[in-house]
């Protein structure tokens, strides 16, 4: 029967996944993917079974951040893809399936169907049901966000923002959208929050400070904490050795581990 006009579309059945948590940001370059990866690894370090889905179809970065080189294969006799295990978490990204530049020219419906496939046609429970699937969202509010909001049974969303006003302004737009479609917002993380100078030991608020906390309080959503601008986070992230997996005792890893506790 044709869907009733105005009825919300049915939610996708994502098998073998208990909770889906989206990591979003209003604009690119704020450290959303880095936060998503380290959060996923921190959830795993806290004893959960974790997966990460790269929903940033136009700019997938999970293969690089987790140093994944191999291509996924299908479960024999089916079209179900097997996620790639990296640092103990199950990962899937459009970047593993197509040539790097291909999705740049895709139209909306293709992007949405790629996302749907990566949610539904992946053996996320290859090694037992996942407690959490972390979804690295594309920045902003486009087709993918809308699909995620309407068709995916999300448990909640974590919003990453830098302290700059502009980022916050956009974050508010993003928050308005999530509120409209009633996805619970788990909270805001302020990334690149401050810089602890390794030579003088002083804390520098390069992009200003406290903006994200203030906004969070103003709009009544939890503030999940501050992640400083830190060379090792960047270097490890960009070379595929995320800090939480490779330097678990670093105080910066402790920040992600605490974030994972607050989110779980
Ligand atoms: P986005 O997903 O928002 O586009 P990325 O996670 O790709 O952002 O981060 C953008 C750049 O900033 C990357 O080079 C990343 O390593 C770096 N970066 C992210 N967070 C931090 C941080 N807390 N300290 C230092 N560099 C960071």
C-alpha cells in the first residue's frame, strides 16, 4: 500500500546493533572525525563492542584515520559486506568501496542509498552484536543528515564544535534540526578548546574559550567537555594511529575515555 501522506517513513532495521550514536558538526575541519574515531576507541577501551560508520560520503576519512588499506569482502553467497576490523572496532566507509573521488559527483539519491546500504547490508555483528555503532556524519545539514534523522533509529547525537562563534552559530542551526526531528542530543564537545604550551606550560585560548559551554547551557543541552588543541592528537590521527589506541595512558586519551563514559 502507498505510504500515507505525512506519515513518517519507516525506520531502517539495522541488525546486530544495539545503539547508534551520530557524531556531527555544523562545518568541516572542527575535528569531528578525529573525535568520532577516538570516542569509538574509548568506548571499546571501556569494554563495549563498537563499530564506526563513515557517513561522510563526500569526504570519507575513516580509512585514513584507522589506517585501513584492505577492501571489504562480502559474506559468502550474500551481498552483505563484512566490516574491516581496526584496533578492535568494526569499520565501514564508502572510501573502502569506491575510488576516492567518485562520490564527489554523486547525486542525492545515490548518496542516500550508499548510506542505507552501509547501515543495513553490513555484517556489523560479525563478532557478536555491537553495543554502539558510532556514525561519523558529514558536516552541515544535507541529504545524509535528513536520512539519518528520519530513517535511522538513532539513540543520540554528539555535536563537535570549536570555540569560534561562527562554528557555534552553525551548531545552533544543526541543533535546531535535530530537535525538530526529535533525535536526543547527548551533548556538545568543544574541540581545539585551548592550547597547553609545551615550552612555557601556559594555557592559551587560541580560538577564545567557553563558547561551547555557554551555548550548551543557553539551549539546555549537556556540555560533554573540552579537548585541547594538541599536536599528538593531530599527528596520530592523520597517520592512522589514533591516540586512544596507541597512547592509552596519555592524559589526552583520558579525556576521550571520560567522554565515552559520559556518552554510554
Ligand atoms: P572534521 O571531521 O571536522 O573535518 P578532522 O577530524 O578531519 O575534522 O580534523 C581536522 C584536522 O584537525 C585534522 O588534521 C585533525 O588531525 C586535526 N585535529 C582534530 N582535533 C584536534 C585536536 N584536538 N588537536 C589537534 N589537532 C586536531
